[in-house]
C-alpha cells in the first residue's frame, strides 16, 4: 500500500469522525435530528387524527343508519324470542313470522290511512275552492270588477318561477330517493343482524384483544339489554298517546278517531316532531266538520302532546332505560344539532347506549367505582 493511499484513508476516517461528532439532520445522537423526528411524528399523528375525524364526519350518517338497523334487529329478536319459547320453533322461523306480521300491519295501516287522507284532502280542497270563489265574488262585488289587467305578469316574467318549480320538483325527487335508500339500508342491516345476532356479535368481539373480550361481551350484553328496555319504554309511550288521543277525538266527535289515534301512536316513535306531524290529518278531518271543532282539537291535542312529551315520556324512559328526564331532552337538542334530523330521532337510544357504556367502561373499570350497577335492568 502506497503512502498516498494511507493518507487518503486517514483523511476519510477523520472526516467520518468529525461528522459523527457534529450533530446533524441524519445523526441519531444530534439534538436537531431528534427534534426533527419528533416534529415529524407529531405532524403525522395530527394528520392521521384529522383524517379520521373527517372520515367519521363523512360517515356519521351511515353510522346512524347502521345504528337504526341495529335497533330494528333488537326489536325483531325481542319479539322472535317470545316465539322461540314455543316448542319446535327455531330462531329463523320466529324472525320470519315477526317480519311477516310487521309487514302485514304496515300494509294494513297504509291501506286504511291513504284512502282516508285522499278522501279528506279532496273534500278540503273542494271546500277551500268554494271559499276562495266566495271571497273572489265578494271582492268583485265591492270593487265593481275593476281589476287592472296590466298588473298580471307576462309569460317571460313567469319563466324564472317555472325554473324554481322545476328545481323544487327535482329536490323532492332527490329527497324521496334519499329517504328510500336510507330505509333500505336500515331494513337490510336490521334483518341480517336479526337472523344471525350471535355471528355478528362474535365478529365484533374478534376485534377486541383477547384479555378484554370477556368484559367486552358483558358490555355488549348490557347495552343490548338497555336498548330492549328503551324499546319497551317507547312502546309504552306510543300506547299512552294513542289511547289518550282516541279518547279526546271520540269525546269531541271527530270522525275516524280510531285510525287517527293509531297514526298518532306510530308517529310518536319520533319524539316531539312525530306527534306534530300526526296532528295534520287530525286537523284536516276536524276542519271539514267545523273550524271551531278543529280549534278545540288543536288546543286539547297540544295539551296532551306536551304532557306526554315533557312529563310521561321522560319518566317512562327514566324507569326503563334509566335516562334522567332532563338528560333525555338535552340529548335531543345536542344530537339534533350535531347529527341532524336522524340524530334527533335516535337521541334517546343513543344516550341510553352511551350512558351504559360510560357506566361500565369508565366508571367501573377505569375509576374502579363499583357502586353503580352496570345492568340496565
């Protein structure tokens, strides 16, 4: 080896030693390298968290539909469980019978309600047409028929209104398709889970570490029991409002009182808003009898509905699903503001599930407070 080669090797070792002693970007011992890697990890973590948050925000509606499907599955399994107590009735047959019965009830109610609404709407339209004609005759009589024709808009001026009308029609079509799609998702999820609840539960448990699966199974069982208690409370609330509405309508002499009260009971599944929607056909029928009767119906119905929504329903849910009355009302405001209409509809079961999970996972397991019973019963 020549002297030049030795000198070159010594110079190379010296450069490597100097680079090792000097902190730099790629030096594991350098302070700036540690800062860079720490900042990089923090930036990646923030990006991942933000990405997951955006994904959850985009998927929140789908998650709510899945939750609604789970509620439907719990309802089907609950009624099917009563049938499986009979000898030689398997689970799949019980679920099928429950589905057929529910679909039959739905078809029956629709066949009863739609002709009633069409008939009453036609009568109301005819009565309104007569009232408008009488008003027009009265105006013409006192105005001597002097209506300035030039004040009426031309066809060109009506074109923007036609465009708005077309936009409204397409908007109604889009909304209808969205509703039908949402209903289809809820039905598919609910029916599939109802036919094989154990398989779906085991699938979720396999995502939990082995050491926590037993506790996760307990939490899931308690949450399922809570949902069943909520459904029981909801059915009680629906029956109470249906019966009270029927008594009120029958006392006032409103036609079709039984059908209208059944509609009201079913619409009570949507807290607060549902009974208000059910009021529309009731007022329609009452107004055809007498405007004064419609006024009496409106006053008494609002009294009954407010007592049911603000007194009876919170008490029932507190007894069944263990939801404090004030928290139930707050949950509707909160979930309705954050999650939209579907969040408003599902506010009570969402709050019941959250309370049960927090009680068992946070209060009992993390805080170690065993004074609260984790069972929903």
